[in-house]
C-alpha cells in the first residue's frame, strides 16, 4: 500500500458521514495570509477557553478498527490517535509544519536528512524516549510483514539509523522534498519500541494499548461504544485542559445530530451538510467552517480502453457537468465548484506560486462537438456509486444526466460498500467501471502530494495515466526543496492534469465542525488528524 492509499480508502468512511469537509485554522491559531477558502463564513479558529474542564464527549461516525499508527489512514483512527501519539514534526492548526518530537530537522544534503531528537520526553509508561525508539518506529513502515499503509512515504528511503545519542539520520536513494512534511503525519509517529515488541499484534487494539508521548493516554476502550482518553500529567508540553475525553461512535447521521443538539455529545468534526441547518437553529452551540485539503472528484478508472480513453470525451463530460447545481443539491454551502483536483488550501504555504484557478463554466454545445469529433455518440460509460453515501447517488445521477445530454449512453451501477472500497486497492474491482466518485484529502500542505500520484506506475494512479514529460516534471518537483519553486513546478503539473483529466474535478470542500456551549478552543482545521486538538479544549465560560 502507499502513503496516499489511506486517503483513498478513507473515501468510503467519509462518504458514510454525508460530510462536506475542509480544514480551517483554529485553537487560537490564525489564517496567516493563506489563500481564501472556497466556502463562506469560514473561521480562523474558536475562542480561547476561560478555564479547564473535567471532561467532554466527542462524537464520531465510526469506531477506529485500530490505533496502530502504521494503519491510521482514516478519520476515526487519526482523530483519536492525534491526541495520544506524536510525530517527529507537528502539523499546526494553521496548516504549517514545526518541530515536534524532533527539536530540529536538518537537510544536510539532498539525500541526507538528520533529526535531533528532543530530550526529556517521556512515554505514558514513564520510560524516556530515545533515538532507538524513533528508528524502530520509522522502520516499521519498511517492514513488509507489518504492511504499513504509509509505505510509499518511504519509497525513496535507503536507510534510517541512529547516528548519535539523540540523533537519527535518514538517507535517501534520491532526493525527496516531501518526506519531512510527511513526518508531521502518521508516518512520523514515534512509539515505545519496547511496548510494540511486548504487545505484538495487540499493539494499538483494545486488547493491547498504546505507549506514546501525547497529552492524553489511552484509557478504557469499550468495543462498539466508546474510547476514553485520560490526561497524561507527565506530558512534556503544556498539559491538556480537560481531564478526560470520551469518543462515542454513532454511525447514523440523524442520531449523531441529535446527540449534539441534546448535549449528549459536546462536539464533533465532519458535520454532515444536512445537519448544519438543524444544528444552527438548535441554539445548542456553534457551527464552524474552515479551510481544508479535501476535494470531490470523479476518478477515471481506465485511460487505456473504453469510451473515456479519448481525452476529448473526458473534456466533454467535464464541460457538461453542472457543478453549481451539484454543489447546491449535494455538497452544501461549505463547498465550491472547481476544475482542478487539488485543494486550494494546499497552496497556502506557497501562495505566490499558486496558479489562477480556471473559471468554472458549463458549455453543453462545446461538449457535444467534442463527443462528435471523438466519434463517441451513443457509446457507453459506467459510473459506480454506493448507497452508503447519500452524496454519491446525487453525484452519479448528475454525471449520468450530463453524459446523456451530450450523446453518451451512461449507466449508474450501484455497488456494495465493500466493493466500493475495493476500487481503491484492486484493479480487478475496477474492471467494467469507467468512473467513480471520491473525496480525497491531503496530509501535508503541499499540492505536490496530490499531483505526484499521477506519475506513471504510482499505486493511486488508478486509470493508468502516463506521460513521460509529466513524470520528468514530478521528479524535478520532488527533488526541489525550495517550497515556492516546488510549487511553481507543481503548477505546471496541475495544468496538465486539468487538461488531460485523469480525474474529473467537481468541488473544493470546507471542513465543518460543531462545538456545544460548554466547550471551546478546538482548531477548526484538518490539522486535527495529526495535531493534539483535544488538549486545547476547555471551558467556554
């Protein structure tokens, strides 16, 4: 599996939430000059707490299947894990990177990255973190027996070794400018090597546990019901404001909304679009929206055969889709139509290099001409959808209508949830399917994390897009350590993708969060996947 596969697999779980997500700044942090988010009324944070709080409850749409960081590819896992375990780098509420468990990261040459490990940090067991723990934690991703979902973050790594009492050196086969950014997410997580060895397969499960360095330690895990986190008083940074956090698992959208309205739960991320109005009118708290790294796209499954193998047909379908109508019908106010698959907020740390967004327009007549030129009139396309995601049928039906309007024969094929998930990992599952919808998020604030996946042979290059000039440009971008220059190279990649359409973009999505009246302080951004957001939450009054 690869580093970005976890975002693909996350699509199904995200879809089940009926969410419209996007990252925002928060926890007292500000939106420091980043590009404007697509939605309206976005927040740069939530008010600073006025005091500590004994406990609060957070609602999640699903239970984490594991809390082992090497398999933490989805929202439920990372939403919890970010408060228990920490990484070498830290992804901040304003979507920047700063030192975490490594007090310094030094790129000594293009193929050598040296981390100075922070002294005096203790695991929840009381043992002090060492460079050996760091080496063991990172090397788990390279162990085929472990089966890390983040293995492609390490695809250019030659070795990870201890080179000093508190020093770890990563040597690369070829330069990899994104590697250190990824160290602020799950790939950079550090755990107790002794605990991993002692617990074996039970590590990260309800039967085993975790031994990490975060502001909370894992408490009672009642399978199918809840996970409790207890404040870790030996935390090396400022202690958490709350003594306890309880995560409850409520798959049903209406029941989740009701839990927030009644105060049974104090807050939640990934608020469904359909829940926004009732939550606002309830008077129970505040709905916050903010900048995210998530977009809605249609993945083209096969670029070698079938109707959509002709770029003119892909361009025609893109021209015919009513994105404005789709946003209104399915995605809600915290979203905006887009013609590029990469989220606008991915450029926020290199805003000067961000290319102008193509104007979203619908041109059915031009689309019909392209279909005619390609000789594709009456040809069939199959659009996969899943009833588990209320947005997906709306998206698929809208695309079907657009296809028929320009002379294509479009079939919407409803598949089971597990079959939908398999589309992201099994080429056989994609056979006979031309398009399927996805919500795709990034785990680093860099657009190259998305555009690099269209390089020839990448696991997530599901349709098999291949362009030697594009591959050469990806290699140049991944070897460029200057952020602005890398963004300029990535802008050229975006131009190619927006023209060739290996994915057909639909909308840029915002993050939506709800806080009840009792609490405040949570960051509103997608940083909550890796930043210890629960530690910032305290009493609102």
